[in-house]
C-alpha cells in the first residue's frame, strides 16, 4: 500500500501565504528593532533583586505575533545615611563622650525628613533607639517598618594638652571606673530583648 506523511510547507512554514517581496525594513519578519521610553510606577517598599513584569510591553512576536512581557529588575542605590534591613532602616548615630554622659537632643534623618530624639544621660555605646513606623512600607501588606538608631561613641584621636589634662583628672573619679552592674545587660541580652 501507499504511505502518506503530513509535513509543514517549507516555503510558507504553515502560514498559508508566501511573501514574494520582502520589506527592506523588517526583511519579512513583520517587526523592526527600536527603543521606546516608558514610565512605570514602582511600588513603595520594593527591594534589591525583586522583579516587576509589565504585560505586553516586551518584544513583539515574529510575523505579527503578540508582544512579550517587559521584565524590570530592581537595583537599590545606597542612601547617604540610612541602611536597609528588610522593612527597617538603620542609622548610625555618633555621639561624643560628653553628649553620651550628659544627654542631649539630636536631629536624625528619616525618609520623611529630620526628627529630634532625646538621648538620655548615661547612654552607652551599642544602645538602639527605635522610631516606630519610620521605616519602609511593606510591598505585600499595610504598615511600615521601624527606623533603628544605633549609638556609637566617637573617641578623638588627637588631644590638646588641656583636653588630656581634663581627661586624666576625670579618669581618677569614681564614676569613671568601668563597673557594669547587673543592670548593664550584655550585647546578646540586649539583642534578645530588642527582638522579643
């Protein structure tokens, strides 16, 4: 008996029509290369490595096929003062010894502008202050993270003779002798308490 096979036409590739005169711009592909600038809305709270997709804004398919999706990869530009920690923002606050010992009011930057916070007398290096709701918004839900203010004590590298004399005098005072009591928690205890 006879054997029959069905194959796609090698000339029209199954489209049922043959282009006899190719367009000089697209060379018979039905599309040309070009660039378009579009504006997109980036949702608040997106993070490094996230990907956004815009349906139908990608490359056009061959022979008049549908356009694909435009994929946008998010890259964060580091902030001058704030560091991201998920939805929280961290600010490194540097105080001199006198301000930490005596206390003072300082201005700190947030993404909403500057705010004043009160540093209580006797603030220790490593202390973390929390500004509720001053962090980044969540992409998946309502609410915002917090801003954490991490206290660092700045120590001068060079001293004048008078400064050295005053510090030598202070060094002999009883309140300037390190004596962490039970009220002074370890770093790990503070961190455990902070995240509970």
